[in-house]
């Protein structure tokens, strides 16, 4: 969507004309003032091809898997018929399945009641089975499982078989085969955590074990799945003070052994991480990359906690369609786990598995979060959205545009816990000076664990300090942060060394800093405020903040920053359809780089063939291209390269997939018609169209059963936005409710039973519900713009363009529900009341949109004596005011020039006063390309 707003000074009259987003023009009343004229132009391109289902299969670029992901100790993933299955720790052994490896559903437990032998083998066993593994052997699925209790060596591994994993198959049924292996106190091993592998020679092996003398190996009989012989040898493979969760894998002449070191089952306080070694023979020795035997505490680090993925563990490996994948569980640092008393419920993850040239598994789980503070605390990478706290607001800087302004009285930004699990932190900021101990950032957990950055310590030095509970370690410059000057500050920590950078140059190094944020396990993260009573709020401005999952080099720290405005990564395209692209770049000090510094390249990738679609195109900030007609398979990659004045480069990419992309718009100027001519709605139960003095035709839901019915296809939306005037009344009214039933729906209520604005989404109310809530009261009797955005990784709730609620762990999309009923003003639960009020300008979209893509900002113009006042909403700080003298090239971005003066904030609006005189001037708001 491109949004242009223009206002002009004219000597004789005032006119107001608007074109609605996606809808027809209609006049809006405006008082006449001599000497001014205003135009608002908003253009939205709709893709209007036929709506067809698409196969949302897992690819290496898939942002995240979705669905019922609660899982601890997931098994290897196996395929049965056209579905994938896995099993995990839980009562009766939990199961999950997926058609496409992307969306996962819960299945039935393996056992309704534990086999009788389990309570004999482990007298205190409570029916919670641990760490299963599954393998297909000669047409029958063999499921191995652990029977034990916490902290005990009295354990057993059992076996159950099934001819199919499809519960709907008449042949489905688990048959327990009894114990495979048992252990007692003072045994040389602990019989838990089985991992089963059939080698290239047909022999069947089971790796197992935990803390008690480590990981061991036992040969099984392929015919029965049980121990080959009562006295068959047990081989010791790996040992460490804390070790378990073996995974045995064969590839290209090597046997690989993955294990977990550390502790589990404490949410983000778990210290699990994954190590690996390999051997030419299945019985060992397994050596790490340094040649150290895993039986003697060897093991190359494969994956540790980073970002929201704390405590990764229990690897399983799947090869599908020529790609290796590995499954594991992690503790979601962005979600609260009440049973742990900390963040970090256990969830399933599935990632690509690569191999180095010399045959070692490679996975970095790298990630980045970027905050540009153009209008809120969004993460440009759409994963770690933050919230403004205590009245934090924005100011305008002539070079950098919108910046976060914190005046030292407690304004701050709260960030989700996962942002703290990083190796590099960087910010561009301007400090106004003041008392020592101010907090640029302060992340941590309680009083004993945390890390912070202050512009001036008690010793009057720029200081970084980190403490994992074992004493503080620091990085310290010889001077404080400069005052009233934009400065770039960065810190990198690799687990053994820390480096502090100022303006891209290293100013302090600590080679004994054997601690990193993952050791701190932060759960409370603030920019501009101390997490505890200690520390003084920051007094200054931030132009950007970023966190990276790996250590960035000095060159990377000084590289440009790219904002790829559109298309979004993971967006859909239709072969033969128009795809728009737009972007901008800044140098590492966040000074804008012009279009001459940008290069675009668009490629279509299918199988192993890559074809150029567009570019290389230099010197443009945006444009469009036609997706090839033959691109129904594969993907399109849009790349934007930025080169700064010192020839440093950065690249940003968006990967697009074939499939329908749509938006629907309901202006209620023509009944329930969708202005995009796709999804017309129906007025039901007494719903009417009434005339509002400001908005014209609006949907009125004042009758007791009035609602607006939409086609089921809109239930696949990721964005819904509307102007709403609520009359108030009882709780649990529905602004919208899309789904199959009251137990499988996505809805928004202006007031839940606790008085909160709440959006909830669930495919099965009895299993799991994700909510986005805000304590902000929903206004009554006034028009309010409300929006909900769900992208499969997080959900954001907006009021008047401002985020008021964020849930960074919503791993569902409305499309996952298979909606049959989509209603405005009515609940899928018959017990809930109907909505009472009015709605207008309802937008639904198949993509996750930012607020400025949902509604055009209104540019207001008024004259006071010999000056003109230009006002626009404060949430639109991402837009820049530009001007020109002629309107003949209205569609040309190059004919407009940015107004050098910055606006001030007045009564929730950005305001700029300009003198009247001279030739006619036109103004508009636009993206600062």
C-alpha cells in the first residue's frame, strides 16, 4: 500500500476530498477557510484473482512451525501414510501429528493406563512416561519409552508396537511388548532416554542413559525389537557430570551421537545444551571435532540457548524431500510457565540441519531483532515486539527522523525476555547528561543476575556490567558517553571475551569475561530504566536498538541497516500478478542513505535452477515487478543491497511463496459489499447501514441480535482492522469472532470478564488458548481504530495505531482453525451477548500488516493569521512531511522534497507551523525513502 497525503495553500478557498483505502471516493464535510485547500490520496492495490488453497509445506525459509507445540523430549519424527508423527514426555505418552510439518495437532495418548509391569519395575511410577523414540521396522512402528521417577536410577525402557500411527485406521492399536532394559541402584547405567537406529548393515541399536555413568549402547533384535540376548554387551559411549538425551544418527560412513549437557525442566533456568561427536563404528569411540573422546567428557557444542529458544534438548533427525531437519524441544523465553515459576514452557522446534564440508552437523539458530522507533517498539524482523511504558514518546530529529525520547522520569521500553539471550547489543543514542548510573539498558532476573549499560558510572565512565550470580564483570571506557551528540555503542560477548565499541571502534576489551547473557537467563528487560530500584532512568534519545544471536564482527557492527518495507518475508504472490517492493537504508549511525545507495535484485528459484526476474536495479527506493507465469512452483527471492559512503555493504532479503494474497475492505457505502469485489458480507439480525456525520455510511449493530456475516474464506486473515464506536455494556461482546465453534475460534472482545481488551485464538479450547490482553480500557461512545495482527509467531493488539497488547508466543494463525462462521458483532458462543455499537472501514488481509498499512493517516490543515498549521496523528511518525510547488507530477516521488523542520507533539498529534506567502505549496506525508 502506498499512502500519499497532500495539502496545498491557495488564495481563495478550502476544499477537502478523500479517497478511501480500497473504496470509492466520498465527500466529508469540512469548514471552509479562505486560503487553504487539502487533498488526501490513499491507494491500495488488491490482488483479485481466484482464491485457491495452497500447500503450506515446510521449507528452509518457513518462519516458524505452528499449532499445539507443547512438547518435552520429542521423539524422532516418522511418517505414516500422508502424515508425520512424533511422541513426547507426558501421561500415557503424548502424541502429535502434522500433514505438512508446519501445523501440528495433538493426538491420543499411547496408553490409557500404564502397562502393569511398569509399577513393578518402578514402584513409585505415576504414569508420566519420559523421552520416547519411534522407528519403523519391517512395516510395524516400534515405540520405545522410559519409565522412571525424578532423581532415581530405578528405571526401565519399554516397547510398544503398532501397525499404523493413524488413529482412524481400523488396524490402529498399541501392543505393549514389555521391558527392553531395566536398571537398579548402583547399576552401571540408568535405563532412560532411548534412541534407536537401524544401521546400514541392518543391525538395530539403542543408545540410552543419563547422569549415572553417561550414555550407553545396546544391540537389539530387529525381529522382536527387544534386547538381542539377555547378556548382550552394553557399550559405554559418552560421559559428563550432567548428560542425557542421546540421539544416534548415521550419515555417509559416520555414526553421530548427539547428547545433552546441563539440567532440564526449569523453564529458562534450564541449562540444557546440545553436544555432538562421531565415530566410524557404532560402538565408538565417539570423538568431537577436537579429537576428544566423548567417554572422557568430549563433545563439540552443536546448539545452545539463544533468543527465545532457551535450553534446547533432545534431538531427533528427519530426512524429507532431500532436506535434513532436526527436531528438539526448547523453553520458550517469551512465554510464562506457571509450573516452573519462570518463563519457558517446553515447546517443539523444527529446523534445517546442514553439514559442513568435512561432515559435521551445523546449526547456529541465528536471529536478530531491530528496533528503529519510527512509531512504536516494533521489531522489524517481526518476532520480538516491545511495548512503550510510562508515557514513552517520540521526537523528530532532522537527520534521523523519528527517535524515541526519554526524559529521565521513568519512560522506557519493555522487551520480551528472548531479546536478552543475545551475543551482540547495539544502540544509536544521544545522552543529555545528568546523574550517574542511568540505564541505557537493564536486562536480568531478580537482584543477583543481570546486565546493564550506563552512560556514566560512579567513576564517570561508559560501563557495561554483567553478573550471572557469581560476581560482576565489566567493560569500561576511560570516559563517559558524550552528551548531546549522537553516538553508536555496541557490546559483543562470546562467552570468554567481551568488547565494547564506541562509534564502531573497540574502546575496551575484557579477555576474562567467561560469562554471556545465556548464563544470566534474563526475564525482565528494559531500555531506559533499571529493572530494579537501583539505577536512574535514562535521559536522552534512542534512534535504534538491536540484538543479535551471534557475535558481530567490527565490520558488521559498522555495516548499514536496511529496512525492507515490502514485501514481507514469507508473503504470497500469484503467478502473473503484480508485486510491489520498497525499502530504505541508513548507515550504522542511522543517517539515511539515499536511493542511489540501493540495489535491487529479484530471482525465481525452483529446484536447483535460479532465474533473474528483475534487476539488478540501482538508484530506486521502490517499484514493482510481475511474478513470472511459470512461478507456480518454487519461490521468489527479493534482495536489497545497501552500500554506504565507505563502501560497506549489507543485504536484506524477503522470500515469497506462491499462493493467494488478498485484502477485503468494507466501507459500508454499498451495503455489505467488499470494495475489492471478493468477499461480500450480509447484514443479519437487524443490522443496518446508518449515516454518520464524519464517516458517512457505517454498520449499525444496535439491535439485540444484529451482526454482519462474512464468507468463511476471510477466516484465513492475518490482519483485521476497523473503526469501532462501542456503546459499552456487558462483557464478552464480540467485535469479531471467526471459527468453527466456541471451542475453535479467533475473537476480539472490548471487555472480557476481567475488564481487559482481549483477543483469543484456539483450535481446541480444551487443549490450549493463546490470548493478547491489554489493561487499557476500550473507549465508549467515540470512534476508535482497533486492529489485531497475527503472523504465526506473535500477536499484536492496536488501539488508534498504538500497540497496547503483545503476546510474543502466539504460534497460531486464524487459517489453522478452518473457520466456517465469520461474524462481526456476534460470538460463536450462544451464551455471549451481541455487540452494541457501530463499525466502519473494516479491513481484512491475508498478510500481517503494520498500522500505517491498515489506515491512511489524516493530514489536517488550518490557518491562523499568516501561518498554516499541519497536524497528523502521533502514531504516524514513520511518515515524513514533504512539499512541492506543483501538483502536475503527483505520482512522482522524486518531485517531492522533505520539509527540513521537525514537528512537535501537541495533544496526541504531530504539529508543524509553516508561513503562508509566495507561490502555492503542496504537502503530503510519505515514507522517507
